[in-house]
């Protein structure tokens, strides 16, 4: 029996057990406020649906890929005073990811891609910790960094702005309130120059940054902009998954440069 899609939750054991999968995709989002017009599940919805669309396109392109159920909790240490912004520590994420990787390794899956949908999540150090302990090839990506927003949006914004609002208008229009109900996403910046310019970093205290939890004006958003951007993102991630599926983890690097 062939699999019906590349989404694990939609498949059954007979279909899954009859095939071998090279790549598992794990969408990882968050549960947090997104201005007044977007739902708390925005990050998880976006990461999950984009991962599923990209994996399905990759499957049709020959990739042996399966999308795992999304994880809806992220690092929210700067939003602890906002009701129902659900915070988990990076150490908790590391423990959960270690267990998931252990399951995949026993099941013969050789590669895992984390599709991250939340700016507060940072999996690089976690992967550095886990990679020496497993034969599964681990990598991570922020879906919203896969394609430059330039040319798609006037002012993409950082959080619940034009980019995220447009994407949600395309992916889940029933969950987006009218833009007349959205806040303007005005945000305070750091007073310290290096932090403001971004070459030094500190986590933001969200209620001191934004009145409406948004960072970026969503009022120029549209479903058409979201559709065009998501199509480009899905295509690029799908190409990556096809290439990754074909890659031998034991030969992941090109030939050595010639000796001088």
C-alpha cells in the first residue's frame, strides 16, 4: 500500500512499514501572542503547513521524506508575563529532541531536518550537543529565512507584521481577524547602539518593546503576497529535501581540494 502523503499523522502503519524513509522533517513552532489579529498558534501553523507542502513536493520529486507532528512549544523567556505564552527551556527542547532522534535512529531514518518557525528557538547548540551521540544527520533551518522577503513585502516586520500576516492570510485565513482590529506593531528599540544594530544581542523584554505584542505594521498584508512568498519558500525547501534525501551522510562533503 503506498503512503497517501508525506505527513505521518495522515498515514497508517501498513503503508509506513512497507517503505524506507531517508529524511524526517520536524516542524517546531511556539505558542505565543501575535498582535491582536493573529492566533497564538501562528508559528506552529506556519512551520507545520510549509513543512508539509515542501515535503509533499519533495516526495513527488523522488525524495523519501516524512513529516513528523509539529511541536508547539518554544523558548519564550522574554514573554513570561504575557498570558499563555508557553515557555520551555532550551534544555527541555534538547531532551525532547534527543529522544526523538533516538527513535528515528532505531527506525533506520538517516537524516532529520528541524523546520523552525519561531525566532526564540535556536537549535544550533543543541544539535552540536546531540550530533556526536547519533548516526542520524541533523540539520536545522528557519523557514522564513529560506527566501529573502525583498520583492514580496514592503516592510516584512519582525513579529506579526506584514510577512507573517500575509502568510497566515494565505495558509489559515479563517484564523486571521480583519486588519482593522490589528495593532500597528510599533516597537521600541534598544538604546545601546550595538544591540540596536544587531551585532550584539540580548533577549528582548516583550512588554517593554511592544504595546500589542507585534513588531512590524501588518496593514499592508494580503493573501496574494502570502501566496507568492509561500510558493517560493516551499519550492526552495522542497529542492533542499530532494537533495538531502539523495545525500549519503558518510559522503556529505565534496572531494578534497588539490594539494598545493
